[in-house]
C-alpha cells in the first residue's frame, strides 16, 4: 500500500468538560502525511482526549482538526467521509469473544456491507501481515495478550485507513511483549502507509516508533521533538537510542514539573 497523502493537523484545539475541567488548552501540531507522531505526557494531561477528538468520538470546545490537503470538518472534529478513512486501536483489544480471529478482523468490512468472500480475502491478507495466519481460526480466549492486540491492529488496518489512531495499544502487556508489539506496529505502519498518531506513556516506545514526539504537560504542549534517528537503523541498545530516550525523558520531566537528576 502506498503512503497516505493526508496529513492530520490540530489547530488551537481546546476541550473543557462540564464543571470547568480543562482537558486541552490551545493545542496545535501536525502529523505529516505517512508519518508517525507519538504523544506522551503525565496521566491526565489530555492525550486520550486529543485522540478521541481526532476520531470524532468527542468534540473540541474550540479550535479544529483538519485533514490536509482535503479537510472535511464537523463540530470541531474531523469528519471522515468517502475516501477519507480512519481507524482506531484502543488500549483494550475489544475482540468479540464468540468470533474467531478472522471474523473479528473482518467485522468492520461486514458492517460496511462488503461481500463475505471479499472481506474474508482482505482479512486474511492483514492477518498474514500481522504474522497471525496460524491463529486465524482461533477464538480470542485461545490467544495471548500480545496476540489479541495484534488482532486488534489487524482489524484497524483491514479498512485500509489513511489515518490510524493508536491509544496506548501496548499498555496492558509486559515489557518484553511490548517490544515485540512495537516492532509489529512499526512494520504494519510502514506497510500500510497510514498517517499515524500514537498515544503512549512509554518514552522508549515513542523513540522507537516515532519521527516526531509531542510532549504534553498539564493540558497543553510543552515541546515538539524531532527524533534524530533514521527509522531503518534504530537499535535499543545503541548509544544514540539511549541518548534520545534520555533527552525525551528530561523533556517529559520538565513538562510534568519534575526536576530531572
């Protein structure tokens, strides 16, 4: 699949909840077309609210989200229509326990009215890309936590989205499984070409996957950092990678109001 030609732009996005709780305050940044941008920050800083607004699951109080070059806006959030597709992968895989892997992956196509033969063929393709061909007829209860998340990623990609939104997809797994899933995420992101926004608490994950890292503190952006490592040559044990992690950790500590030592 060729890279998406659509970039995702947040223009002075703010969100205030009933009672006056400010979740986002004047947030502006762009996810380049075909790129992967990670958003990190302390709990409660508005990361997931930002993603929900981009997905059309919540509304901005002010500001807007744009798709560029073609923007279709509705109530301050992106309104995806026609050939502008988005997919969301949440923290919980949210698989239907009574459906097999292939039937879970094919569900978005089924809901869209795609004929069974076509949706099974497309589901099989993304399942193979996720390295799950041997498990395509298993039930979710027969899968490990990491495998269930890979199924959720495959389901998010089966619609061939131009924009992919990932809400801490590796938060519920152990560190070793997270590293394996991070490699899967990078591989499927590069294969799909989707413009991708990743919400994460893991600095190492952000540096491993992203071209750009948005560091949030409170309800606003504290720093936008460009990762100084080429995508194809990142090594978690290298001095360069560890330096990038240390740099972003210091930015995160500053955003969280913590004095780094």
